[in-house]
């Protein structure tokens, strides 16, 4: 039996702005936008793989705001890169907030954390070569 991660689904106060943020900062592509209940669903892919769905507030919903504080449930998700210093420079030039600057772990991996729209915490990781 093969099992693979298909996508992450985020709720956003402004799905269009959130989708644009992932496109501008990580090179994601919007592959479709379609109605979802009383809001819309935006599909994004990265390197040809469907990675996430972003939708807005449906009629009658009152979502709880996100936080980068420690919590139960999903804490963060990560993107792997082969040039963390270059990616960090690009993100800083784009005004992206870092809640953990790049640093090297004892394993040799370099990591950083940024704050995405709706206070989503995103890890950036470069594995040692």
C-alpha cells in the first residue's frame, strides 16, 4: 500500500493575498480557483506537485486567528532548499518576517522559520551535502 502526502489546506482571511505570497516567495503556481461552499478554493503547486489548497471564510463561519505560539496540532510545515542563505536573502528583500534566523543544527542542517500569511509558521531547511 502506497501512502503519500497530497496537500495542506489552509484557511485564510485573504486567500488571494495568501496564494500570491506563496507564489512570490517560493515560486508556487496557482493551478486552479474554484467555488467551495460560500467561499473559493485556490490550488497551488510547487515543482509540478500539488502542495496546498487555500480557502477563505465560508458564510456563517468565524475562524479562530492563527498564532505562531507553541500549540497542539500542526505546529509548522517546511520547505527544503539547496540554498537557504539565498532564499533567506530573497525573503528578507520581500519583507518576510523571520521568527528564527538561519542557523546550523548539530546535524549540519541549516534551518530558519518565517511567518506566512495568517500567522502560519514555515520552516526552511537545507540538508548538509
